C-alpha cells in the first residue's frame, strides 16, 4: 500500500472515495491506494463468495459482500475486505459502509500478509460483533481461521489440504479444495 503522507479526516476520506475511480483504505487519518490483485486472488474470493451464497440462500437474514463494500470501525478505519458477512439489521441502512460484520475474510498476498495478520487484525478485533477472521493463502491450500472466544480471547485454527473448513459464525462447512477450484 502507498500512503498519501498527510492526515485527512474520515469525512474528507469518504468524500474523496465517493468520487474516486481507485479504491482506497483509510487507517487513522492516512489513505492507502489499493493495488490490483492476481488471478488466483480473484478466483479464490469468487469461489468463497459462491460457497457463502449457496449456503445463505434467500431465507437468511445475513448478507455477504465482496471487496467492493467498506467495513468501518469508529471512523478510525475503513477497509475493503475480500469477503464478509453481516447479520445485523443496522448494516442495511448504508449501502456503502458496514459496521457490524460477524465474519471477515482476506485472501493473502505476499505484499499484504504481514499487515493482514498484524495491524489490520488488531483493528478488526475492535468490532464487537466480529466472531471470525479468516485468512486464505493463494500460494498453497491453507486457511487460518481466528475465532473470538469468551473474554475476548482469539483462538486460531489452521486448515490444510484435504481438510474440511468450518466457519462457525455462519454455520458453514466446506472442503478446502473448493476454494482452490479453477486455479493454475
């Protein structure tokens, strides 16, 4: 990510973002242009969204979103996760920003891995409704699932090749190989 080196407020960020043809994330006053993804990144995200869509169907009160809708916490951060699910009715009021996701997923790349596992995860943990934060490798069949436990403790579970992945927050299970369908 490349930062614009001066502080701007969240209102100014949102105003700029509405007019911009390039997506930007916002973190504590700094704005970061988002780099384009790879074909593998795009395919994994698509496969995941398809799995979630098939699971939720039409009868669920939950909604899933791709990397085109922002997740916000307290006007401190605005991120574009690769996928997320919210079941909170308050998130139906704004078409562009969601504040109460229960599941957030990021597809890792070599340039974002450290940030996604570190500062971004710390920011996401502040969202009270968040139950799971899932990181998917695009380099190998590997999923790291972080689940909020009692007393705000986070437990990590790793899924690797040929395993069944469980997303407790939305009561979904699927074969790990399904995420990697159609990849080179």
